[in-house]
């Protein structure tokens, strides 16, 4: 598994990092976003969606669990999911996640609540860590890519 560490001192750096991921993203990929509350998972997902061509608002899927974005206008279809409220990974069957993922990339917040996606070759796991008290000095993104991310790491 490949690993990179990127310092993200501000929102502009987060946007650039999201654009770098978006440029390499393919249908079938998973970007698994982990980190504590307020670490920047949704902010990074929004940056990825914007770089893929989404011009509108990107609501947090905390309550809806899944938000979908079509291509066009995006370069490829994307499913943005927040699994925080799941109590057990079996709930994915009720939601129909596999149907949503068909031909799309998945941006997954709180992937551990869904059983994780690390076993998938197309998974890019990103852990966001706050730097300084409450993140006033930005974040560090630790990215680990599955086999399909070899040569594509942001």
C-alpha cells in the first residue's frame, strides 16, 4: 500500500489537494475519509466535487446518508456518503449502496461505520489530522492507496 503525507495549512491547500484527487479519480474508486469531528472530511469532499465540475452547494450527507452527483455536469458520477449514523454495516444493504456505486466513484465519510473499504484495490484512504489546538495550524492528510492507486497518489 502506498502512503503520502500532505500538509494542508488552509482552505486553499485543501482545495488544491481535492483537485489533485479529482484529477486522478475513476469510476469504481472509493475515497475513504477519516478523522475526528471537524477534521475537514466534508470540506475535502466538497473540494473534490468542485474540481470534478460541481458548481452548486454540497450539503453534508450526515442526515440523508447518501447524496448523488451526476455526469455531466461532473466528469464522472459521484456518490457522497456519510456513514456516521450507521449502527451496523448490514444497514448498507437497506440503503442500497451497491446500486448507487454502479459506475460511480464513492466519497465515504466515516467508512469504519460501513465496515471499511480498505480491502478494495480502488480505495484511497485519507486520514485528516488537526495541527495545533483545534486545527488552527491546518491539517495533515495521510493518504494510503490500494493497488489501483499505484502511480496515481495525490
